[in-house]
C-alpha cells in the first residue's frame, strides 16, 4: 500500500513540476508531496509523511480546482498509512524495530458474584 500510494504521489507531483511553468500555488504542495511520496515508498518517517500528505490533499481539495476524488483517495490512503505504520519491510522497521500490537484476551467475569 505504501509503494502504490507513494508512487502515485511521486508521479503526479513530478508531472505537476514539469508543467511549463508551474503556478506557485501548486509548486510548493507538489514539492512537499514529492518528498513525502519518496518517504512513503522507503518507509521512512511513515506517520509524519502520511499526515503531511493527508493535510496537503485536504488543502488541495478545498483550495484548488481539479480531480477532488483522486485527492480524497490519496489523502485517505495516506491517513490510513499514518495510523497503520510502515510495516515489516521498511526503513523504520530496520531502524526502530517492527512493532506488532496484539489484543489481549478478555477476562471472563461472573455476573452472579
């Protein structure tokens, strides 16, 4: 999921930056999304990159004309990745260790006591 969302962000940001000349109101978000997409692909600082992408996509939905459904999908995927974390095959897992959360079993309680 990280690779797909990050690749889509890198490609779209690269196309935006290659336009002749890109308007300033889309240049800064495109640079931010390009960097965050690269971080997502590598799995480095995934929660920070995911939140940055989600906030940028929300800003784009509110302020810019364009494909709002794509921005909604990318923002939602980035927010989900920020909450899920980088996964086993990532730079974050190599640097900080892979964290796995397991639900503890419930204790049986008697209502008669």
